[in-house]
C-alpha cells in the first residue's frame, strides 16, 4: 500500500582534505569527489573528527551546498567574495554596491523563504563591485522567532560560505541601551550575548568565539567614519519586545544593544571560517530607557529616515573591505 521502496541515496559531507565522506546504511566510505567537484563541497568544513554519522549539522550543510549551486547557476557567476544580510533600515545599501548581476526570489533557491518581516526584500541579489568582486545581498533573513528552526536562521550564512564568501557582513535594527545613541545611530558590534537559549551549531563543534566580530574589519570601518561607536549586542529570541527588566538584565550582563537577530548567524559564520563584520542601527531606545511603548512601525520609520546616510556608509565600508 505504500508503493515500492527505493534505496536511499548516501549523504555526503566534505572534509578538510577535499574528499567527501559518503554514508550508506552499513559502512562509511571515503572517496575523492573530483568527478563532480565544483569546489562548493569544500567550503563548509565540519570539525575534522566529525562524520555524517555523528554530525547533526551535516544535513544543513548539504542544503546550503545545494542552495549555493542554485544561486551560482542562476546568477551566472563562479563564486561569491563577500555576503551581507541587510536588516531593517539597511536595504538601500544594495543599490550603491555596484552593478546588479541577478536578483532572485528567495523561494527559487533551496532552503530560503520569503521574508515574513516588513523591511526585508525577500530576494537574493548578486552584485558586481567596481573592483570586479561579487557580493551576495541577502534580503530574506529568517529570524528565530519565525519558528522554522535554527538551521533556517543560519541557512543564508552557510549558503554564502558554500558559494565562496570569506567575509560576512551582518546588519540589524535594534534597541539601544545607551541614552546618547539616538534613533538613527549606527553602532559597530564588538561582541554579542546569545540569549536565545540555543545555538546554530550542534554536536561536537567546539568553535572559538574570541574576536568573533573582527577587530580588523571594525578598524577598516573607522577609516571611513572615525566616530563610529561600538558595543555589545544581545540577541533575544523574540518575537515580543524585551521587558524593561530584561533590558536592565542585559545591561548588567554588558549589553549595549538588544535585538532579535545576528548572534546565531555570526556563530554559524565563524564555524564556516568566515570573517564577520557586524553593525547595528539603533532604531529605538530599549524598553525602560524610552518612556514610549515600542512598535515595529517605529523601527521602520527610524530605518527610513536613516537609510540614505547609513546605506552610503555601509556601501563605503563594504567597498573598502573588498579592497583589503
């Protein structure tokens, strides 16, 4: 009644030596992947002691590799050099990065979904910079609170890494704890507090998080704007805004910024070997700092008002990063 069963195809995950480990039901077999190797499988490198039989993130890596192939095929480029996820308020930066090579609906690429949040485009753009580098602009961020699971949150980052990107730029709109940071202030992320209660990694992935947000890239950004402040970003799970008590707690823990994205993506980027640059746009003062009730409308309005200025800043920073 269930039809004829077909044998399952073996899974495959790349290793640091450039080989794929193929998993069947009765044994693990290692072989070179040269006949079909396009380089994508070598870019998401799991811990060397992990194999598909004991690495819970292996299926997520395979989905990212499939997405990277589809992205590169549809855009007609060989690889991506830098990727950026544009959060609330940052969307106009894409038009200033260079020549648009391709704009793809997110749902046409495996594992991506149309954004469920206002202020996100729901597309993937490949842009060629003046220097000839290829930039992937992810306008289809999945937030943890959307309920698709942590692998969906990290999928954009993993796809970028599989497509060749070595630098990941993460942006967001957030609440500010520093009363001197008025709405519209861009703030470099120096570190984060992951308060989601989960991780984008599973299994024996003991990844060092020291200097996760690259000091080198922050220094490059300050060559563009020496007055850029920096702070620690705390990711809460959402979708509700933080309570004033939670904001006070985050401040005691060392947070300067609070939001609902970025940290889980940054962890996945570090695990994939990428250099991470993070920058937040303060769209509102955090609960308890501001006497006004919080709303997403306020976030969007602050983003629209700041968009020309911060988009020009980000485009200049990315241009400088590509020139490094």
